[in-house]
């Protein structure tokens, strides 16, 4: 993957190191967002939304001020959450119902965070470039999401269903 600085496996190793011995989901998500924003090129937003009160609520992130609440099924984040599937959007302006938190965003990738069958939230990355994200990015971010979910004790976060 040419747009991650260094080897993508290094990002996963750094995340594992940041998560080691820490069970708090907010702390782990904060460190993951910082690592992504630092290590992945061409981003203008990297962060998390968590399921609370039946909707996605913004969590730790790096970037400009974000939309605070996103209904399930709305926008790229809400659609990925409702489908429980990674969404890669080459041009967010062509995505029906896109929620524009930052007008500079042109492409987006959203990975659901699943603890077993339970949705706990989503990982969201935005880029000012069109067509920024692809299959390699999806695999890397899905692996990071799996590590974050496994490292965290979700009942500590007030996530729905825990």
C-alpha cells in the first residue's frame, strides 16, 4: 500500500503496542486515531463513532470538528454500521445521503467495529483526494479494528448492549 508511510504491518504493530495492557475503549480508540492520522497519508479525518442510544456518537478522532450524532443507516458511517460491512466510497459527493462534516472530504472508508455479533461503532477515515481508499486499505483497517475490539473492554464505554 503506497499511501501508508512505511510497511502497513508496522501500523498494526504500533497499535498492538499502544493497546498492550490497556482495556479502556476510549483510550485505545484515541491512540488508534492518532496513529492513523500520523501514519496514513492523505487524510483529513481519522476517528471513531460509537453506538450509544441507538445512534452513532462521535468518539476520539483527529481532524476538524466532526458531526456529533449520525443515525444508523444515514451517510457513509450510518450505512456501514447498519450493513455491518466496510464501505469504500471513491467520491462521497456521489454517495446518496452523504453527510458532509468537512467540505474538504472527497473520499471515505468506514469499517464497522464488531464485538462478536454486537455493533459497537465504526472506524471512519476521510481524505481530500478522490479514490483514496482501496481493498488494501480495507484489509489493513479491518485488521486494526479487530485488534482494537479485542483489546478493549466495551462495558467500560457505555456502548449499547454492554
